[in-house]
C-alpha cells in the first residue's frame, strides 16, 4: 500500500540513520559551535598561528607512526580503492600536522606555528556520551624548545578560552618526565601497569607492585595535587631521585606562567601519568564547570617529529569544541545568536538587500502571520512587517 504523502512520519529505515556514536548538528547547535570555533581560531591567529586543513583520511602507516597516546584499535581503517593501500580516518590531527612540517613545509624557517579545526573519528565509543566523532581546534608549535615554548602554549590556550567567553577555567599542570624518570628502570610491562594503577589513584594496588625501585615516591606523588605548595613537597620527596630534574623544570614553568598572569588558573598534579609514554615534558589538561571532563589537553612531545624524519622539539594542544560549548552554557556565556531578520514583503523588497549589505541575514516572506511563524521556527531574531527602515527595531518573533 503506498505511503500517504501527507504522513510526515519518516520511514522506519530512516528513524535512526546514523551509526552509533555519530550525530547531526541542527541549525542552532551548529551555529553555536561555529561561533565558538571562529573566536578561538581568531585568538590563535593573534598569536601568529597559521591555519592548515589536513585531509579527512590518509595512509594508515603515516597516521599510526604519530598516534601517541591513542590505542591503534581506535583507528578506523579501510582499503583505499584506487591504490589498494590501507588508509585510515584521522583519529588525531597532530600526526598530520607533523607530516606537513616534515614534507610540505620542509625548509621553512622555524618555529612552525600552525593551527587547525576539524573532526577526528575513533573506532571505539568514548567512556562518556559514547562519542566517536570529536570536533577539535588546536595548535602545534614546532621548533621552539624548553620553557619558552611551554609557556607560549599555556598562554595561547588561556587566551583562546577567554576569547571564547570562558572566564572560569583551570589549567591542571604536570610533567610527564617525573613519572617517566621514576619508572626508568622498570620493564615496559611493569611501567604500563604502574601507569594504569596511578591513573586510577589506587595507592593500595601500587604498593603491591614488586620490583619498582621508587614505589614509595610513586605512592606519595598520588597525593601531591594542588597549589604551589606541592612543588616544595615534591622537591623534598624527589631530591635524590632521577625525577628531580623534571620537577625543577615544572617549577620553572609554573613560576613563569604565574608571572605571566596565569596563576589564578593554575593547578598542579605531580602524579599525572596520562600520556607519559608519549609526552616528554610538561603536560596539562583544561577544565571548566559543566562538562565533567577535560575540555582540552596538550603538552610537549619532542620525539614526535623525528618519526617523520624532521627531528625538532614540539608542543601542542587541542580543545574539544563540544565540551567548550557545554562549559560556556554552564557559565551563562554561550554565544548570542546573530541577528537574522524576516522581512514581510516580496523577494525583491529593497529592505532585504539593504540588510544583507549591512551583513545581516535576511529573507522575505509574503504575509505577516506566516513571517512570524517562520521566524519562530527557524530562530530569526526579528520580523520587519511595518515598512520601517532596517535601522528600526521592528517587531521580534513572539
């Protein structure tokens, strides 16, 4: 029996057309995310970062050599029909930027200041919200070693969040070299196990790990979180260990960041282990009320570019745009919708052209009643239905 054309119910096969973990953005949400991304990218540009756009997929072996902390099982692979090569949808953009620096930008004068925006795709659903597509903006700074590069990265991150409208956020700062140094004599299997235990802050299970040369120091690190006072405690704890140099590096960065005006946002976690096998120095996570998870993360990974044949120091970070938007809404700082006007009149009504010339979105609608209904349905901010000039406030949808 043919389907009634007046029936607006979608066919059963289209009720849930998306794979698990994927989603659409309807106009209001898409506009909000786009507005936030634009503000952040504009902030990156003010710091001298040039925008690059990597492809959605490329050869799997190229991407995988720079995956860092991601499990290879997270990567969505497929056989590229034209070449027969195994390709992969990007699960992270940092390896792609590293490839650009080593190839397309080879010979350019460092440091390389590059930024990007795009969606990464991962095979497994995330622990929260079961997301597989993650919209990101981020920066990569290559060719600037030591605390100067680390401090620039923290400043860029803080300025970007402030530009987005967030005033309350925390920079949770650590150094991967601390735990890495304390586990330097452990086997790779033991180091991985200890890292997992520390990520869960399980002091009792950590104490049961036999054969760790610095297990007491590792246990003590789990409690060293907070303000600058933990640096003094850490100095006493680690003075005679291989981690003393990494702690001194972290102290230098903290002091310089505080002097730069970031002190109110800084927190310390000396036992931070996320990505310690990938990161080579300072690492940080960005938090704000609302999402319940980090809205961004980054750090120093001086070994990455060497995997692409262009050894040089590098730091970078990425912001999760969805989580930034959630944080902005929680703070009451979500972007205001742009002015959009429905003009009651013919399509060639001169007011439509005048509004568009002023950068205001405008459409024409033949009758006033229909215009107001259309404005309410599609998020237009006002209706001009009385022949006044576009400069007048008009009548908003109600």
